[in-house]
């Protein structure tokens, strides 16, 4: 096929390639997105995906016989990082455009040579454990609420006790099973012609093939231990949770309300309308509560079941339901009557500007393209420049319908208590 | 000339229109065709004037951009949202930067809102809560920073002295008086980057901000008493610090003077990226530090080469010793050709990231202009790096890195044995 300036093609190995020409900045961004996330962790190995992400950055051998991945990228004038989510892992690099051949060679090399030593696995597991520790109470709140509104869902960081048991063999088995060209998208955005990108990708990634034994062709989800929510929210009528009798420790007395968001893969429109709804509420109708849309405040960062989190005031001794009443009333008001057009326009404008800011960075564009291609059906792909348009199209009636949907979706209402209480 | 670096694909500098308006505002309009957002950066000189002005200066910075005589906080927020605009302020040792990022069609409205915020500000009275008994104690890093600069460059100087003088919160009269002094066009820089025609943008700036008057404020950092840092070793002790800190101050040459590019490359061989000597030696080999960096710092007060390390409690002496050894080795023998090749490439690529997004580009370009550099300074930086020879990098290391010319300052939980 003839690649378009912005287009997608597939190598005969199954690897999908998305390219976008972004002339004028002298930069190129490469994002390798793999359908391997925390939800793929094996039973008893929570954090394996996160650990494998770390192991994809081989460090230099003693005294520099073979420089590490980060050092080699930096020597090419670039920088690199990675993120493990529940449904995918993405490795992203940005560098001067003329470094692309070297970058692609490095990217392919770490895929082809993945064979971590036992000592490396131990040291990286310690690094991951430290990341989990540093994430702190804020992350534990998010994870508790996630599991409450989406039973069985869990974060991708990992569990220290389980990470300690992950061996080099386990990591390599996970890699062989999940890191496969037919489960990955490579995206290249920048100051390089798409045809040249394709030539380079075919040259460097032609040797990355799925295991010949077919052991992982379907790569089904493995059975894993059911995740118990620390909040233990019993579900009542219509799948809507009632308040939890269990309080979570937190930095202050408060109430947390978690709402399950619409599935963007089933329709980007209803999901985006909920994003606008939450911004309308955040701007002027939240009764003092802080409103966060998407896991850790990032919406569309993955396609895994997502949530909104609202943190409101709760007086010492007050019941969670009582403290959440103002917020739920504000939501019900919008469900009953659409907001003014001005309110929706303001919320959408703020969100659109944020979309444009994020989409301006080559690395962020590459990551967004990769996620869209890997995780979303073609008709609902949230490509970098399409989301802003979808936001602008949201009407007051859409926002009201979004409020009705949010009220009808699973939610959790949980008291948070200061540790000193 | 040794040009080991491959020719880098260097983007052409953007078209820029620069004019000084009748009110003294240095205005730069940069064309970014097709940009969905316009970026505005207003850079005001904002160095600390005197101790008594610290509180009004802080409160003006916190309140600027939030309310006007005709619009309260909510109305300003609503107007900004109407335009798809985000307004923010950042204060540095030298400047207050007011940033506006706005949907392209909202640029005229954003300039009008900006003028309203500058010309008709409203500052709310301080709360009725009793004033704190005194200023909060500075943290370990701030104390080490002040000690480092005081020893290296002498004092008194705004960068080496205590901050807030304490006492009751200033009234709104003091805030308006400070606003009239500091938030003025003469001496300030306004940069607008966006897709609109630059001449049209300049006309809009003239129309909306032409009535803004005053200045210059004189809020610029004075030079340090000494131009060259005084070498030596100082050690602070704080059992509650929780970690060991090291800051150095060595001689340096600022941009854009000749010799800066060579020093920058020598400094990168020392620290600043994954293959730098200090990174490999202190962090990778010995696990002695959590973080290590080095950079040439420059402002109107002076210029110095600074190494910045953070390590475990009790390691301050050892870190200082290892850093001195690395400085000495690099000054004496110079970098290897391979090290120089690596840092050339790294430096050229990394400079490009300052322009990776239009928001970052606007901030970088406004910063260059405010620092007295040409607006297209960064576009010529890769070529300047490529022209530096390996011998010049070695000469820069020999001249600027000897430990005998460097101040090593540490703060640790245990008293130092070697200071």
C-alpha cells in the first residue's frame, strides 16, 4: 500500500504501523503500544506487566561494555519513558528526526533481546516496589474506588508481596505471551516522510515475530485471584451501590463518591458528554467538592473500565450518604434539566484547549494514536485531533442525558477518615 | 574543525515581528501557521526589591490575573472559559510570567481580558485570621542555596538574604501601590505565538494594551558583589534534613558569550545525562546519590557552574570528595573523544525539546528575549555546538572545572568531618 501522510498499515508479521507527518519541528516521536497491561498479570503475580515494562529498559553492563537503553537514546539526542496501564503498556521516545533509524533499531533490539537476568529482575522488582510505596494514600483511594465501582478491577502498579515472587522465567514467559507483533501498534509521528518510516520499520521490525509454537496465539486472559475491594460496597437496586459501612483512611475527613463512566469503546459520544458534564459540575455546581474525571484524573488514558471520583466535605461523625447528598442533588438537577448553553460552551472550550495542548506534543500524539488504534474500534477512535471536535459538538441535552446515565451507573459512596481520628 | 556530530535536521526559525510600543512594551509576535491555540507570555521584571516589599510582592503575584474592577473571580474565570483560555502566573528569582493559552479565535478577547487584568486589577483584603508570628523557616535546600551563593559571591544580595520579614499582612493599599510600581509595560516583554497574521496581532496588541502605562519598575537583580565565585568547602548540619545535599559554584561563562558552548559540552560530560561521569560514578557504580545534575546557571546577578546532588543521610562528605575527584580528573585529562561525541548529540537534541510544543516554544522564546538574547537564539544553538572543537571542550574543562576553583557546599544530617 502507499502510506498516507497520516495513515495506518500492517506488516506481514501482524505489527500495525501508524504514521503521521508533523513537519517543521525537527523532531520524531515513536510509541510502541502493546496489549499487555495489569489486567494480564497472572494469578499471584500482580505487577508482572509493570515489572516487564521496567525490564524493557536494560541498564548498561558494568563499566559500559554495552550502554543501557536510556543512555543510548540520550546519545541520539532523545529521551524515553513508559507507562503501564490496566489494558496496555506504552513505550514512548522523542528525539531529533534524523535519529529515527537508530531509535527504531534500539526499539527492535530490546524486543528481540529480552532476556533479563535473575539479579536484574530482583533489582527492578525493588524499584517497582518503591514506586508503589511512593504512590501513597492518594493512589490507594483511587484503587479502592475503582474496585468498588468496577468489581474485580485493580490497578497496574502491582503488589509488593506478589512482585517478590516473580522470577526471571515468569517475566520472560509473560513477555513471550503478551509482547507480540499482532498485539502491538508502532506509531511514528514527526518530521520524517511516512514512506521512509515504513521502510525503516520493515527493516528493523521484520525479525520480530510471534512465537512459532502458537502457544499464545489467542492470548486469553488467565484466571487470576478475584480482587476484593477494600471498600466492600454492596450493590442495591439497578446495579447502583449503596454506601459502604467501611471508612478508608485518608489525610482528612471527607466523603468520596465514585461513579462508573460510560465505556468509550461502545460510543465516544456518550463518554465525551460525561466528560463535559463533570467539567460543568466542577466549574460551578460541585458544592465545594473536587471533581476528577478518569482514573487518576486522566480520561481516555486507556479503554479499561473507568471512573469519576468526587471528594467532598464531611463533618466529623457525619454519615457518608449525608455528606454526598449535595453532590448527588447537583447531578440530579442536571439530569432533570439541561444546563444553560453558556455553561456547556465554557466547559467544552476549557476541555478543547486542554486537548489541543496535549496533542501539540509529538510524543503525546504518538501515544494517543497508538492507544486509539490498539484499543478502540475504528468508528470510535479517539485520535488526537478528533476529541476536540467531539467536545465542541456536545449539547446541553447531551449533558443532561449524561447525568441520567451517571446516576444510573454503579457508584460507591465512602467515608474517608483522617488517620489521626 | 572536528565535526563528529551528524548534520542535524534543524528547523527554520519562525517568522517573528518585534516592536517596542509607545508605552515601552517590548512586543514579539511569532507566526505559527495553523496553530489551534495562541500562546501569550508577559514577562515582568520581578526581582525582590527590599525586605519590606516581600509580602506585597507575593500577594500581588498571587492575586494578579484573578479579578478586575468590572469582573470578580467567577466572572474572570467565566470569561476565560468563554474564550477557551487558561491564565496562570509563575514567579522566578527575576521575573513574574503571566501566561495565557487560548483557542485561536479567542485571541482578541484574551488580549482585552489581559488589558483589563493589568490596568484595572482588584486585590482582595487579606483574611481576618491573625498574622503569623513570623516567616516560615526556610527548608534545608533554601538554606544551603543561600549559604552557597553568600560564600561564593558575597553579600548582602537578594538571592542570599532571608525572605519574608513577618509582621501583619499588608493592606490592599500596599498591594495597589506595589502593582502600580511592578506591573508596568516599560521593561516588560510580551510574546504572542499563534496562527494569526503577525501584523494583525501587533495591531490588536497596540489597540488593547496601548493604554497600559508606567515603568520601568527597577525590579531587576543587582550583580553579585563578586563576579567570580570564591572556592572552598562549607558544610551545614541539620539532623532533621532527611538527606544529604550538595551544591557547588564554579566559574562559568554565560550565553551567548564565546566559550559558553564549549563549557556547556564539558559540563555535560561531567553531569546532566545518563552517560555523564558523575551519573555513572556516583549513582550507577556506587549508588551514592539519588539524583545528580549539573548546569550553567545565569541571571543578572551572575553566572556559575553548579553541580546538584541528593544522597542518603550521612553521605555529604563522601559525595563532596567524589565530586572533587571527578572535577579534578576531567579538568586534568579532558573528556575522551567518545564522551565529547555523545554530549554533542545529546545537547543538540535536547535543545530541540524546548521547542517541542508551541506552549514550550512561547515560554522559551519569551525567556530568551527577557534575558537579552535574540528571539531565535535557540535555533542557532545546534550550529554553535557543532562548531566547537574537541580541543575547545578540553580547554573549557581545564579552565572551569578544577576543584581548586570550585566551592563545594553540603548540608547533611551529621556534622562534616572535612569542612
